[in-house]
C-alpha cells in the first residue's frame, strides 16, 4: 500500500510452526480456484489478575451467557502446570487433556501421517467450550504463497479473499456458500465493507505481475455477486499505480495512489470527487468507518529532500473537503489509526526509537499526546509491519480510554510479545492500569468494547488453546467469555500474531491467515478458523 516508510517483514509460512517461511508477494496473481474441499469443523480461559490503578469507572451490565457461567470455575494449566491462571470468583478446577489417539493430527499443517482431513479441532470438547470450525486453502497459488484478506462478516456469511477471488463461508459451520473468481488480480482492499455489505476492491488491468491497478469492482458480500466495475479516471498524467489504498465511509469509497485521491459512490460507482495535492500536501492513505480520516504528507517547500510533515484530516465523504486538519511535528510519520471514533492515532519518529499516541477531539484539537512506556506490535505503531492504516488488530477504544495489547519495549519499535493489555486515558495520555503478564508465548489483543467490557483475544500457548475473555474497564478484572477446545490449539497456533487478520462479530471470533499456500498431500495451509456462538 502507499504511504509506508519501510517494507513489511515476511509473513510466516502458515504450514510451519517456526514462524518463518518464504518472503511475501502481496497481491501476486495466482491460478484460478481449485475445487473446494469439505470443511473441517468448530471452539474458554482467563488471564491473570491485573495491577489496579487509575480512577474507577462505572460498569454496564454484562450479558449472563450460559457459556460464561459454565466457565467461571476453570483452572488453566499452562506448560504442564508451570503456570496457574484462575478466574476471578471461582475455585480452581483442573482441565484434563483432550481425548483421542496420541497420533492424531495436531493441526499445525504438518500432520503425523493421517493427513489434514483426519484432524478434529473439537476432539475432547468439554461442556461450555465453543466449537471450532476450520477451513484450509484449496486454491493453487504461487510457490511462495499469496496474501489473504478479510475476514469480512455480512449476516450469516464471512468472507476471505486471495488475489484471484473471494470465498464466502457460513458463519455457523464454515461450509462454503459461494465463490467468486476474478478475471484479473486484486490490487487493493478496504478494511471493512459498507453498512449494506458491499465491498469495493481494486483490480489490475491484466494478469501480469507488473500490470497496473486500473479498475474498481463492487462485490456483494452477502451473495458473492459482482456488481459495477469502472476504470479509474486519471487525476493527472502521473496517475498510475501498482496498488490502491482503499477505504469505505458511508456510501463513499476513497482511493489513494501516487499522491492523488478520488471518491466514488459505493452504490453505483459515480465519481464524487478527485484531487491531486491541495495546499501542497499530497494524500497517501485513509481510515474509514463512521468517519473518513485522510492522511497527507506536506513536503518542505524550501528543501525537496526533506520528508516534511505528516498531516491528519477529517474529510467530508460526499465532497472530499477537509473539516479540520492537524500537522505533526517535523520527522514524525503517521503509523496506524487505532480508532476512528474517538480518533486515536500512532506515529513514529525517524530515529526509529520513539513513537507516540495522539487522541483527537471531534473538532480535531488534541486531547492528549504521549510517548508510551510500553511496547506494542509494529502492526499498531506502524513501524514497517503490515499494510493499511487500520491494520492494528490489538486495540479498541471507548469514549475515554484506549485498550491496547502491549509488552516490554524491545530494542526496536516492533514488539510482537504483547502479553498484557494496557488502558490509556485519552484525556491525559496516562496509563490507567495494565493486566498481569501472561505466561510465555501467549499474547492478548483487545477486540472491541461491548456492554461495558473489553473483549480480548488470548492466543494459544504451551498446553492451552485460544480464548476470548472480557476485561472490566475500571481495573482490567477478567472474566472468561469463550474457550476453544484443547485439540484446536495446533490449528490456532499457525495463525501467527504478525500475519493474522481478525474479526469479532456478534459473539464469534474469526481468525484469517495473512498468507496461504497451495494444498499438498498430507500438508494443510490453514486459511480461516472461527469459534463462538
């Protein structure tokens, strides 16, 4: 995508357990879809006690879900008993291991001899645990693999995409509902569709790897039907690009490329606006949703070799006009938009040692700006990790607080061990509280704030499968929400934190691998996994 200061590290090989695979080839064209394979089926935990701090806040009621009540007495055994994590309010009870033959496929993509079809992520499932469904990539792709995008949920369908097409799966059980091959490869996707489930993507002119991104294609995610398709009008003679930066806000899809931007109606493809470099500041990215946020770079008019200043704007989706704008200090580059409403943005300094969090009021004035004393994933501070300005999957916010997956600062700005959740006061920039560190190998990613609680994904670890917990916004006290079966840990473990894409919707978690590979005998490329209601 455009607007990035350094390239991403390789996404991991989803078939391997060591986290390293061949280098990525974003949006590389691949061969058409292979025939679908039968789906593999569907899948609770509690993090440690938080260190309390900051002012207390009123809690709204939490739904009394049967699964939550059933899990209030779960004892989690980590690494064969090396760690004990208990749930507040319940006595500790041991969890037995999964039932079944010791030779069962562990789900890591390698397989012990029975092949990927023998793997059951729900083997030994216990009362109160959430069933898991799992789908593997069945499309033939380039040898180095290909990027995968999504997941996007529309009603009873969740959708994933590779450059050659999109696939819709049933939310409840992962059964394939539809498949839409594309005539030419994808070259840009937005983070989310419109409210009525329409996605607008960029597609290339031809199937050549060097082909330019030239067209916009509308797709109905509920049905898998292709809608309108239009060539992108040039805004100037230099308006060509290999990739698009896309976002959707309301009925507008906005396209950034080669220092220009254009807006089109999601409904019918009508052009709404177009511009190159107003006020000498060229656009290079967006964030969408309930508001349209534009990102620009303002070169120094006295020195063309100086990077200049990053600028943030709120734009009118109907006209592209700026409602307000804010310029960062020299040498600071916008990294990620963590939240659109309230607007919270990270930026990093050119020295590659400093980053900050800025919270904005509705009128664009700065509520707070702080340099945190904790580390976050490069996907959240924008330090050369992942494409797109809304590609942080480890942050959520309510009106006054940002909740973000965090850990100890590393030697660089890219810290992947985010084994805590930190609550940051958006009015002061100060830390309110943080949870206790999780046992080695488990990370925590806030997903959303719902019903007065912070829904948080907990990755699988040694001896434990993935889970979703809720944290109290006042002090981080945890309660279990969903626990996947122990047998699902192997499959969940190949959805590596720095390559994963996540969606939380209506009580279900969807994990999508950012990179997939061609199917091979006795070796699976895990594509999408879900558990929940």
